[in-house]
């Protein structure tokens, strides 16, 4: 039933491939804020060149909001920064399309800036951290590691967006863990400094869809462009990534 309704809606909105072979329509994508600002703009620009009749609406959202959007039909696709373990949502299927390198950063004048060796977890647990809101997989994992240190008393503040966390850290108020693509320009300019991390793994970028919903030709065109853009292992800032197809 969901598949049939989606096809009817897409047909009514012109979201498909007509007799002229032109792919057209609107694709609604839920994605973490960091991907909105870094990975997706080049993808959308290339898509506009290949398929000028396809429009993409981006909605910055965490995993929970994205899954709700897929279930309700508000979203056609979602990008999740989640571990590759099976998602706890049986009606959502996901595949890894890229990997995001994480960076632990502080202000350039912070005592941890410029260290050659990674600080211990006991040392980090004495610091102030500005993390993204609950539901962000890598922020949640960092919090668990910090709180697992005996007698740990880290000061943890959660924000809904990358900019707020990054700005607090740049002001010298503490540390944050973010995708490298969202801080590398500030690191390059000297406003932020990377801190050698104990053992943070790259976080997978997972393309998610509803298991029972039809994927329109416009959405498939966007998926193909993501795969094409990210398959060469280059990040928007020129760094490398590992991509799983």
C-alpha cells in the first residue's frame, strides 16, 4: 500500500521519468547538519547539471527525526551517521556510502593543542566538552567513554548544531568531537587545533530508505550522484575517505 501511494503521489507531482526520458521531481532528504554543509552541496551541484529538472530539499535532522520522516513519508531518503551494526528499525534499510573521519579539536591556545601523543582518557575526563545533541552516535559514544573513567567528572554541554559547539571551542572553552570536514578550514586557519585522539574510529555515512516505500527516479538519480561523487575517496576539503559500495 505504501508503495502504491508513493507512486501515485510521485506521478501527480511529476516526480518521475516522462516519455521524453527526462528525470524530474523533488527529493526530500534528512541529513546531519555537518553533511548539509560539506558533502552534499557538490553532489547537488553535479545533480543539477546532469538532471536540471530534479530539485533537492535538505532537512537537518538527527537519526530519530530522519527515521520518523521516512516512516511518515515526509522524507524520501536519509543520511545517517551511525555504526554499521544493524539499525534498531526493522522498517528502515541502510547501506554505507562513505565514511567520515572524526576530529577531536580545541582552541589553538588550549593546553592540549600541539601535543604529539594522545592524552589518556583520564586526562580527557577532566576537560569540558561541547557535544552535539543526544542521538548523535559519535557524541553519545564519546560521552559514554568519558563517564566510564573512574571518578570522572567531565563537563558536558549538548548543542543542536555544529556551529555552536565549534564556536565555543574556538573561544577556548573546551573541546569537541566533530567530522573533520566541518572543522578542517578552522584548523587550517589556526583557529582550532587537532588533539591526537585515543581511538576514535571513522563513522559510516549510511544511506537509509523505508523498506516498503518506492524510490522515485529522481531519488535514484540523487543516490547515483552521491555514489559517483564519493566513490573516488575524496572529501570536499581534499582529504581522503574510505567508501563502501
